[in-house]
């Protein structure tokens, strides 16, 4: 009898599956108990809709099962809803291209079934994805279609979401008046429908826009309205955030005592909540207020507290920002060693952030693999032990053993079925993580190449002309002492040329870095071309005079272009400078323009040494390994022509080069004409989306 009891205990222990296996088993059992396909589809879509956030791989698996049932039963709306679930999983993974693909598949199914609500629910979701992809023109098309439909059908909840989403798009486009217009429309619905939680979010959105517009008093009024909402429905997190936002407004208004008072209330609540990342943000705001007041010791105290919490939470972004600000504070305190220490930490964290994320993901995958491996080994050992115990049992318990064996066979079948399903899902996980790692490694490699190239430019191309300036300055001292005044003018001209090269290179480096980081503003306007070209020719007239090069402008008619003035100036300056570099003494450089359909073609033609065919193919690349020397031995770095290509394409134009060795080179590029207002509107919309 004692053996029988032990057998029962061991059998129950072996048959107990892991928590997720039980979950899958219950889903499959529920699915098997449903006979009608439409009810199966409804059940699976309901389950995936609730679990796609926390169980993305399983959600895709069951959504695909729903699609199979839907195809068999021709339930196109059910298939559309399943495709939406898969699209949402990809959206949360920031795989926006795949997300759009599945939303399009959902639209195809809803169109076949003539399911209008399904179509417009897909549009609003797809519009949100387009906004995250910075394809704002496509997002606007989808969201305005939703607004029109939901207004017609008086679907207030969906309409308010559409208004709020279009407001976010216009905020991204920095069209703050339009953003406020749609936020206010959403607010009206929330007030009318008494949707308290949504009204809090709406007030926060509106206040954020007003803060951007420096209307801090109006922003404060909305934050105060949020305080009234929180009184009706208390929420420590929302109250803490509202106090933080109010403190930020008072800081921007220069009212530092009130700023510190509200930040202190926010900090007290956040410490009660216990969320260290929330506490870090308020500590950083305290430090910023004291920094602006010149109270660097107090700023140092709060910034160090924030850094300590960031280290505890292993939040690399916060650690990076805190080290950067500590460097600034110690600089003001004239504590050079400490400043350098935190600056070194900042650079280390900045360079290691990608590696940290990669190692973290690899560790998680490895941990899951080892855990599942151990569970499998334990199950196999227990199964082997049970088999040996069965052999030792007497004939008295033979019938029970036969029954237990039969139960074991059934359970093993379902356990094996679930194990296979888990392995399939795990394989999908590993493939996805591998794809993400490959993409991040590729991005990291490109980033390192660019960084090394910039270091090379700064260490060589920037240092060489500065060294020349230093040597010329020494020579000029000697010429003055020796009263060789005729040589001073020649040395002065050489020094001017070196300084111009340094200024040109630093301008290009600054423009390129701002453009790469997305901080270079794009402000297109209608520009008169002739004065713009004349101004740039005048800038280089002294350099051309030194090399006895004749500059000529061929532009009889009045032409207008639609472009960003700063970008267009940078392109023309680089191309003129490039022509001067490769045109020998006594040559000629001609600049001209002509109308060409709805664009203006501008060319810069020189009688220089020309460019060989094997160099033309890579001329717009960030690489000077194949560059040729100028007439005075100047070596290009490739940055100027790369900037030209990026700026021309950002202004909706094309750039190309034509050249013949020992005859000359012509750079040509196009810019939208200023007279075509329809083209202007299209260019403005597209480029705002790309920014």
C-alpha cells in the first residue's frame, strides 16, 4: 500500500505541466469544445486582443489559427481582425514595415466583407503607425478619412481618438495651432461624454503644446484643471506628474521658488510610489533649477542622487544624461579633474549603449534556453524513475497500474503536442531576436565607420591648415623684423586661404552633424536666385583673384526657387569652392541657371583638371581614399559633396556631374521653381513628414 501511495504522488508530479503549458492546454481544450468555426474565430480574436502585449509570439500563433478557420469558413471580417492583432504585435516591436503590411491585409479582408467599421478601425491604427514612421502625409490621409466617417456615424469615442491622433501628427509637424485645434475638439467630446481619464490626457496634451509655444500661464491653467480631475478620481501617479509639469512651467517662467515648491510635492509622491525612474526625472529637474540659479553645489547634490538611482535601475540613458550634466556643473566649479571624470563616463556610456542592449537580449535568450533545457531533463529523469517503480509493483496493484499507464499515455500525448508547439514558438522568438541583433550590429558597424572617418578629418584635415596658419604667423614675424614687407602680402594671402579652408570644413562638419541628428531646421521659402548666386560669388571673389580665376554669372532672367536658404547657400559655396580648388591659374568658372519645366536647373562649370570616370561613381560618398589633389595639392575629404547631395535631395532636387579630363567639370542640380504653388505645397508637406 505504501508503494501505491508513492506511485500516486510521483505520477501527479510528473503529469504537472508548466504554467504556460497549462495555459495553452486550456486554450486548446476550449477551442476543441467549440464546434462552430465562427465561434472559434471569435474566441481566438478575443484572446489575442487581450494578450498580444504580454504574449506576442503566442498571440501571433493563435491569430494565424484564427485566419485558417476564417479562410475555411469565408469569414473575411474575422480574418481581418486576426490580421490586425498580428499588425499590433509588430507595431509594439517597432517593426513598422511588417505592421503596415498586415494592416493592409486586414483592409483587403474588410473590403471583401464590406465591413465599414473594420475598415476605419484599421485606418486609425495604420495612421498611428505611419506617424511613428514619420510618414505624416499618409497618416493624415488615413486619420482624416476616419474623422469624416466617425463624424457621419456619430461614433464619439472613435472620433475623439482620431482627433487626438491627428493632433499628435500636427505636433510632430510643429503646426501647433492645428494640433491645438484637434486637441480641443477631442477635449469637447471628453467633457460632453464625461470621460474623466481621457480628459486628463487631453488637458496634458494641450498644456504641452502651450508650453512649446511659451504660453506657460495658459499651460498652467490646464494643469490646474487636471488637479480638479484628480480630486474626483484620485491617482498618485497622475498627481505626481501634474505637479512635475507645473514645476517645469514655473521654471520656464523664471519663478524658481514656485518651481521648487511643486517639484518638491512631485518628489514626495514619487518616493511614496517607489518608482525610481520617476524619481530620477524630478531630481534632474531640481538640479536644472539650481543650475540656472547658479547654485552649483545644490545642483551637484541632486544630480548625484539622480545618478545613484540610475545606476541602481541600470538605466543607461539616465546615467549618460546625468554624467553629461555633472561634467557641466564641475566645469562651472572649476574642478577640472572631476569634470573630465564624468565626461569620460558620458562618452563610455554613449558608445556602449548598443552593446549593452545586444548583450541583454542575448542573455535573456540564453537564460530561457537553459531553463527549458533543465525542465526537459527533469521531466525525462522523473519519467525514467516512474518506469522503474512500475516494474517493482506487485500483481495486487496491476489493474491500477494499467489504468495509470493509460492515463499517462493520454497526458503524454497532450504534453508532447504542447511541447512541439512551444518549440515552434521558441524558434520564432530566436529568429526574431537574431534579426534584431543583425540589424543593430549593422547599424553599429556603420556608426563606427562614420566616427572613425570624422576623427580622421578632425585630426588631419582640420589640423593641417591650422598648422600652416601657425607657421605663416611665425614667418610674418620674421618678415617684419627683416623689413621684407613685400613678402607680408603674399603670406597674408596664404593665411587667408588656410583660414577659409578651416572655416569651410568646420561649417560642413557642423551642418553634417546637425543634419544627421535631425536638428538642422528645414525652412523652405520662395527665394530670388540672382542675388543669392551673386552673394556667393562675392564671397569667393578674393580667393579667385589670388588664383587669377575669372568668375562669371550667366543669369539674364529673374528666376525664383522654393528651397531652404541655408541649405542652398551651403551647396553653392561647396561647389564654387570645389571648382576653385581644381581650376588652374588663369581659368574660368561660370555659374548659370535656367527654367526647366517645374524646376530650376543650376550649373557650376569650370575649366579645371577634370575628374576621371572611376572617381565619378563614388564622388558623392563619404570617402576620400580615391580623391584627387587640387591644383595646389589640396586634398578633399568628401564631406562637402556628401552634404550637397543630402541637401539637394532634402529640397526635392537631383544633383549630378559631367566631366572631361583636362577640359573641365560641370556640376548640375535642380531645385523646385518658386512660381509653381502646387509643387510648393507638395514639397512642404512631404519634407515636413520626413523631418
